[in-house]
């Protein structure tokens, strides 16, 4: 069951610049992060699932499509599940929570897009909870806009 959550990031601007914030968000369970740079529009990195790990996604630059799919099984997950699609961009800053028992994939919607993922598991723990599927596992229309 997908229980992904989207947190809006607030912004304050004045002559000194701008400040992005969400004072209600808590990163208390984070153990590591990784930063992905996608140099061209249309690059797909998918699908990557976890049964234990929770992830948080934040767009640093550009626009990225994130697809979240519930995992019913780690070897042959159901294909007739509710797929959730998020279009996230630097112009509308948000944090997406991808809960355990989900697979996710990303596609750059603009040139030079960047995303940062925060993870609740160490790299060693995550590697034991790592399930990968082809980008078209849930159909070839998943990546169409």
C-alpha cells in the first residue's frame, strides 16, 4: 500500500535573497543521503524498491518526474497496482516521502536536473533490502507525460 506523502516547502524572499523552509518536517530517521545529477532531459533511472527502507526526495535543480509503485512481492510484484506520479521542481519545492514496500523511479523532465535522496538505512543495510525492476515493468506508458 502506497502511503507516500508530499510536504510543501515554504519560501521567504527579501532583498538579501530567499530562504526555503518547512519547520514541521523532521529528518530524525535519516542515516545517509545521495545526490543524482541528470544532465539531459528524458533520462530514466528505474525501478528501485525496498521493503524496509524509507526515502525522502528533494529536487535541487530542474524538474523530475517521480513514479512510486507499491511492491506486493520482491520477485514478481503485481502489475495491476495503483501507480502514483509526482512532478517535482525547484520552482515548487517539496519533499516526497517514499515509504517502505514501494519501488520508485525518476525521469528528468528538464536538462541538468538534480535530486537528493535521504535514506533511513545505511548503505550496507540498504543493499540487503534492494530490489530492482526494468523501467518498463509496470508498462511503457509510465514514463509518458
